[in-house]
């Protein structure tokens, strides 16, 4: 019995040289959503299967080989309210200089959440409701993090540790930096080796406020 997931994998391999990114671009979906279909985090609904067939130029019903042999009708998983796969929302943060709090504006579209199995959180001692995801802006953390990558940070962990990456409110700007202890002070370090362009900055209490420790990164760069 051939499943829709298997047929999707076959399609991407045969028509897109195995590139999920190229396939996602063709069908106007996010690479994250395509990956979720392939890994089983999200099932292909009837409506989505028809859309893919239309966008790629396949005959209607190409995905339905397995449905002719089974009465099972797959349903999309509710990814935003599923205790087995808690979701992390991607957000835009709004901060102000000298203010400890921050505003959160949820991202929209297919690439608006990250999903992990409940065991992933449990094994790392993380609470899903304390996690947020933001996109990387700029090149200061290359080659570890690139512009457009996403990071998940734990808002419940703001105690600085030497050599660890955090999301900071730095004088009213959201930045992602590595905390470094040197000379009795905390500093914000960039991973980019061009230190003339990305110099180390002092992390003083009135200007530098950690918003959470980075616990996961997502990148489409290989």
C-alpha cells in the first residue's frame, strides 16, 4: 500500500532532484510545511493533494493510489492545539531601551510555527509555553546563524552563562549574541570573524537585557 507521504517523496525525488526547497517554491508553500508532510508531523489533506497535483501538472487523483485500497481518509493534524506535538510560534518582538518587557506579534502564514514531539521538550527540560521563535536578522552570527534562519529561545532561562547564545534587548534593539565573561564583565560577542564590522559590546544592566537562551536553530543552509 502506497501512502501519500511515499508518493510525495517519490515526486520530489523524480521531478525536483530531491530538493524540498525547489518543490516548496513550485507549489507556493513553505519548506517547513513540506518537511512536516514528509516526516509525518502533518498529513496531506484532500484539498492540499489536489492543489499539488494542479501546480505540478499531475493528473487529478495521482496521490490517491492508496485510497482506492483503503477506507481510511487521512485528516490534517491540529498543530496548534496538539499535546503530542506542541507548537512554538514564530514572532516579531518589540522592545524599548531600558524596559524589561517586550511586545509579541505572531508571524502569519504556513511558516508561522515550529513543531516538536512532546518528548523533545521533556528530554530537554523545556516548557513549550515558555518558548518563542524569531528570525535572524543580519550577518553578525555567521557562519553559525545566517540572515533568515530561525532560532527558538527559552524565556524562562535568562541567567547568563559563558559562551552561550541568547536573544537580547540591547538598548531597544533585538539582537542574538553569544554571552562572554571577560575581565569581570559580561560582553556580547558575534560569531562573525570580522570583528571590525561586528565588535564586541559591553552588556551592562541598564542597556543589555537577556530575553532568553537559544535552545534550537532552524536553517535551510547546508
